[in-house]
């Protein structure tokens, strides 16, 4: 079974956080690190004794694909494999894909791309997509 986790970039320091996705009553998404709370079935108990919210750039919140690149790096939505466009989830085909540079309109499932290496992501390295999408 694939591990379900998310990443997002904090607004105040631009650092990436990996953990559980929590959506507040206003619809804002937050990432809560796995080591940051304990669940009792009804509430989140924060281990750092603060109640200060951490805000995230909502556009950067992405899900882990369950796959790793050739260097063991986790692959998330928005990552850019070498030679391909950004990884995205297709609701139509229920899987993760990236645009191929070989063919103008071909999308490949990322599990079918041989020896994949992640070279950046759409948030920190948008220049890598020039001519790819």
C-alpha cells in the first residue's frame, strides 16, 4: 500500500513541510508534520505547546505519488523529471503523468518512465518547463 502524505511550502520562510493534509473550516489547506501531533480519534494535540497557525502557499500543496526517482528522492505532484514536463494527477485516468518531450501531445505514466530523475519542481524552478509544456 502506498504511503499517503503531502508537502507544502510555508509562507513565512518558504521552507517545505511534509506531513498530513488538514483543511480548516475556511477551506485553507495546511500540512501538519507527522511528528508534530498525536491523534486521539477526535482532536489533534500539538506537541510544541503553541496554538499559532502556520500558513502555506495554497498553490504548493501537493500529494506524494508513492514513487521515488533513481536517487531515492520522493516524487510529488509538481516535480519535474529530467526530459519531461511536470508531474500531475489525471482524474480521467486516475494516475500520475508527465508530458513527454519526444512527442508533442503524449503523456506518460510516471511509473512507466525508465530511470527517472527529478531535477526540480514548478514552484522553485519554473524555468525548467520552458519548451516542455
